[in-house]
C-alpha cells in the first residue's frame, strides 16, 4: 500500500485504538498533520488509530477545536460520535 492509500485508510477505516485497544468507531476524527506526526502511533506514519483519551494522554493536554482539521468528517462526521469527541470539537479555546 502506498503512502496516500495508507493515509486514506486511516481517515476512513475504523478499528482498535493503538494504545488501549478500545474500538474507535465513535471517535473518527482528523487532527492537523503536525500533531499526528508528533503524537500519532508508529511515528504518525498514517498507520494505527488513537481514541481521544489516548491521544490526549500522549499530548499531555485535552484537545480543542483548533486541533482538528476543517474537514467534513470533523464538521459532520458520525452522528454517533462520542460525547468526549463532541465536546472537544465544540471547545472554542485551548484548554487551560
Ligand atoms: Zn485509546
């Protein structure tokens, strides 16, 4: 699989969180590339998934709206998205 295909796969597929193993189906989101490169699984190479809690644990802070890309997935996404993800997407300012 080439890099573009892996990236597309990360965006579209659902599976277990790379850290805790929980299903990420309710937390399908996209953060900016620089965040994923620094904190994503496998060096942010586009493989693996993280739930919101594990990404925040790696970052040492909670997410806010500015961390997410302005893509349709984030704006509309899954109507069954978790309350946790919903609250981060709606947070207008960085935490703290
Ligand atoms: Zn997790």
